[in-house]
């Protein structure tokens, strides 16, 4: 049966017509290739997007290649590769306006960088990090300043899940072992092999001209051009947020994972990465924003969840939607993807809109996923 994308087309076109988004694109892939693609509004076939945190899975894939080659040990202490990581202190709290620091009680491992259990946080969803930056004047990672990675830990490694600059440090691990800048390494090992021709950490003039502009949701629900953006130059290739590419490029990456890593990883490695690596650590119940211009609060998802190596995992079948053990994540500018290896289907929805977890975009995402599974068969029969 041919894939009928008429419901997806109507959904995206409607979101633009209603003023919910200024430009949006959706892509559906299976193990053989693209099933459907549509772009609406200011987005078109050749639009480039800021991948933001969708960079994380690609960079982690690059690190897993080094694990396969025996050049990187998942359980190696990060400081054994990057001595500067061992100098990071832990931020216990504040005595008045003075940060209270101590050495961490445990040593973070490479695996913990991949699972966000290494103790590092982000300024936009961690009040301690946000206050530390305000008091010290240190830059945040979205500034393009490399020293932003050297803020203190917020947890002892291995004790809790916290979203933060873990993957940026993983990118530095890749650079140290490979002897290459991250973007060059990924061009050789991921982008090139998978035909991700427009994926880059440094868009050229022509690519920048194809970037969808960033819009900001206003209090009245309207959209206005955003004053927030990633810097045009960065002091490092940020494995946590710094890549750009087309939605077609990202679809090729999803297709590789649907095919057990074909083109980039061995099947055993891909299977291992998509298992829950959190052990007894539980994901937090939602996320509170500490920078409302960048992100909204993210509500609790009342479903079993875990974290693999580079991916969030849904640990239950969602009726009419993705299957158990599907992998997913998102990017700060309201782009989202999922990889359903049980059904052999993946989807990407991309726009460039702040703050993150914008409800009109999330509603569009839910409608998009439901429309996909109406075509390919639901994860569970409808009740």
C-alpha cells in the first residue's frame, strides 16, 4: 500500500494557515527510504534547520564507532581522557551570593555522558546553574564560548539524571581520541557514509541563506521575529546543539538506526544503545524552565521512560502511536523525531520557533505521529 500523506499535508498546511507556525516540515521514513515529505509556509524542499539537541544522537553515534573500534571504553572515567574534566567541582548550593563548591564524590564515565547522568546541567532548566551564571558572569553554552562547558556539576556522577552539557564533553572526547575537530570527524564517519550532504557545524553563506528564520511565540499567541539565535561562529563544534542540516539529512540518520545502524554501526552496537542504561536512576517528572524565553515547562509524561546511549526511550506501547522501546528526542527550536524499530518507522517534524515545547507545535507533532500510524498500523489496537 502506498503511503498516503494527505492528512499530514493538511495538518502542516493548516498550522501555517492558522498562524501557529511560520514554516514547518515533516518527514516519514521506513527501512527502505523516505515514505513522505512535506514542507509548508516559509519552509521548502531545501530549507536548513538548526538541529540544536538533535545533534546529540549523531555525535553519540560517532562516539559509539570509537567504542566498536576499541579506542573508547564506555566505563572509562572522562578525566582519564580529558584531564580538565577532573577539575570540575560540584555546586552544592549558595552561601548568600557565594557559590558553595566541593569535589564530586564519584568520577563520571563516558557512558554517563551518553545517558545524562554525569552530573552536568543546563542553564535553562536548572536553577542552580542559572544562578551560578548570573552571579559569576560566566557564559552559557548557547553563547559559543567554550569555557561555558566548565561550569560546576549539579549532581554527583551516577546518582541522578540531569539534562546538560554532557554530550558537549562527549564531543571533546571524540576530538581527543580522533585527533580531529568534531565536524570533520562526523563528515567522515556519519554524514558522508549516510549521504547527509547538508549537515554541518559551520554553514557556508549559501546554506545560511537557506536557514529558516527563528520566530518567538508572543503572550497573545502570535509570532514575532526572535532576538535569540545560535551564534554565527562558535569556539567549538558543540556536540550538544551545534549542527545544522536539512530534514532529509536527518531522515537518512533515522533510517540507519531503523536498519540496526547500517552504514555507521554494527547491529550489536545499535541494539545495545537502544536499551535502557539508567539502572535504578529514574527520569525526573517533567522539567521546570529557568529561562522562559528559551523553553517552556515540560510537563510530566505518565508513561514508563528510560535513556539509552544518546536517546530517550519510551518503555511502553502508546496506543495508535509509537511502539515500546522507540527512541526519540528533540531540538530547542521545536524540532522532534522518533525511531520505532519494532514497526520499522521513523518521523521528523521540524520548525524554528521559541520557546521550546510550544503547545501548538506539540499538538501538531501528536497529530503527525497519529497520522503516520493510521497508515502503517498502530502500535496497539484501538481500545
